C-alpha cells in the first residue's frame, strides 16, 4: 500500500515540477514470505518503478527473472572492499558505503586499488587496506598519504602534516582524509567497471582478496 501510494503520487506531478525515481524495497526475508508482494510488483508496478532497494544482497538470487533488468540499490552495509566486490558479483549496482566515513573518523587513510597490483612472489604477507595516521610513526614522514594517489590531500600535503592535525584535534585533518578516502573509492569503482568490461572481474577479485588483508585496520586513535 505504501509503494502504491508513492507511485500514485508520482502520477500527479505536473509538467515542470520536480519528479523522483521510485526504488521498490525488497524485504530481507525469504522469497516465499513476500511472494504476494513480489507478484504485486510484477503485475502492477514493474513499469512504474525505476529500480529495487535491496536490504540483503545475498537474497538477490531469489528475485523473479522479470525484475532482473532493474537497477539495484543496496542498503546491505558492506564491512570491507572485499564485501563490496562480493555484492557486485551478486548483481548490486548502487551502494551505500558507511565504512568510508568510519575509516575517516578513525584516522585511517584507505590504501587499496582495484585491480590489485602484481603480488611480490618473495612474500606471502597481505597488504593492509589502510594506514592508521594517528601513529607517531608518521610524525616525520613527508611522503603522500598513499603512494601514487592523485587526490588533493596526497598532492598538496604529507603524512607528517596530517598526523599533526589529528594530534591537535584540528578538523582539517579529517577533511583531508575524507577527500582522500572518497578518491580511493571512486577509483575503486572505476576499476570495477573497467574489469567487468574486459571480462576479468572474477580473476581480479581473487587477486584482490589474495593481495589485501580481509578487514580494515583497527582504530588506534581518537575519533
């Protein structure tokens, strides 16, 4: 009824007024428990909605075939870039990524690329997904936040300056980290699109999981 009312309201918008896209929610329960609702979507709504709002990405396989063409917006919160990749493989198109802001609050500079770099055959250690810049180890470091990154924070500042800002509780420190972390995620998704287009996605995911630690670093400083 809620969805039907929204669709009906959308139909009353006059020319020139601001419109919106309707993403029908798919509940995080088994298909059989929402079968009547899904049938209603197929019979009466499929041509009136713009996409699907997903709350459990692992239930996407249960979607009716007639809904597969619709974009999927996920509210299933991923804990790591590896989980983002798993959601992409399940068919999610648009994401919310709370771990980006969580990392920024913790003073963690994200440091990963997709596809992953070639692995060093001389070591079996996995590389960290981020750098905890609260650490005093960075107090004298004049290297960029992340090597090779072209974002504003990395091209204009260095780790020592950032570590000083965090230690002084200066808000600019978190602003610079957030700018950088958004740039890392933007490049990450650009890499995903390129990998899919090239037909290498599954192999690139396996290489990424072998190259990086499975979780983000633990928070070491104050938020």
